[in-house]
């Protein structure tokens, strides 16, 4: 055994202690003492394990490095990504890659309170004044357990998420579609065919448009959670502050132009009670700054929705 490739046993033991914390495949896959003994004396097996370690760590570090840079560009600071890293490791590269096939990308929305006069370097398009006025009056609500509670401060929550990176399409008499919607298209079509949600008059039955916020909550959310291998409680719509900042934080994604298209999306927040839901993003009313409210049961050919998964 040549020292240049595989170190002598005493040196190998020291290094192995380091990589043992990284290589979860061994013990979690039920590797035996014989496996570890063979690894210590089998150059080819050792190199294979090291290659796997470097591959996994490279995948992980690429995501973390990208996230740090996005945070620096927008907030002009870095955040602790240790919990984000643990979350990525928990689900693993294979699962993350499965989600990426649906144009879902893992990101970390840091814990930050955002005031009306906040001056983050990358925050070019801010929230319209109507929203801040209603926040101050306790009129904007969010789900907390089984109750709706007034939002007292606007914030990002320090959470690992899956973000739908598709661009919100421009309006085309209701025929507009999200590009390559293999995420929600099949789910929505199946539910419409089954009569669980309303048929769509203006475009394909797999369109995200013409869906009410109530239909999202009752039918689409649990069906999508099953498809993604998540709990329904892990899925929700994006909040207004998230829908506003995500395109500005992650400006290399198609979402960067989200404020430039003349369609709306439902938001997670309620207005005054469960009967009304916030929506926004319409280019002619301010784009990423725009927000309004409508009946949670309404179906609009100009309004769609975009899920967020909290990991």
C-alpha cells in the first residue's frame, strides 16, 4: 500500500476520524466492522469513499456559497447557515435533486425584521404604503395554529424553504401558463377532472389560473404535499414580504422579472378574516410593491398562486 495514495494505518486512523463525521453512508447503511477494516486496507474502496465525500460536500458547499453571496448582495451581510446546512443534509442530495426537477430550489430566508424604512442594499422595490397602514391597524392576519392572528411586525423567519423559481407569466386573456409546470399542472388537472375544484373556462385544465385561495387550502395543498413527500403543514403560499424580496434576493432566477408581468398571485396573509386573502404582483399597479385583497373563494383568470415549502 503506497503512502501517497492511502496513508499508513496510524495516519489513516486520524484522517478517518475526520471524514467519519461527514460520511453518513457507512453506519447509516449498516456498515459492519469488516467494512471499516476492509476500507483501511483497500485502496480502491478508500478512494471510492473519498470521492463520495468530496462529491457530497461539493454539492452542499455550492448551495451554501450561493446562498451566502445572495445574502451579501441583498442584505450586505452574512447569516449563520448551520441550520440550513443541517436541513440539506437531512433530506440529502438525491431528494433535493428530485425537487429541482420541479423547478424548486432550496434557499434560506434569514431571520430579519423588515421595517418600512429599512435600507438593505438590494431592496430596490419596497412594499406599498397601504400595506404598512393596515399592519399598523392590525388588519393583516396570518395563520398561527388553528387561529388567525394580526401581524405586528413584517419579517423573514429564518427558515429553510423550497422556492418555485418560475416566472409569473404575462396576461393573455386567461390562456397564459407557467412555463413547464410539471409541479402543479398534473395535480390541478387531476383535481379538476375529479370535480374537487372548479373547472377552468379560459385555458387548459392544468392551469394555475382560475384557482381560488380556498381551493388551494382545502384540496391542492394536501395533494401537492403528497407529491413532494412532505406534510401538508409544510406547505403554504408566499407571504407578501417573501414574494417581494425573493425576486430581489435571488436575482439570477427567472423570478427576477416577476414584478414586470401583468398577472396576480394569491398571498398567504388574510385581510380582516378568512373571507379575504391578499394578492399582488400586478405590473401596472407597482409590480413587486403591489398588494390588494379579494374574496378567498373568487376565481380569476388573471390570478394564480405559488406554493412555498418550509423544510
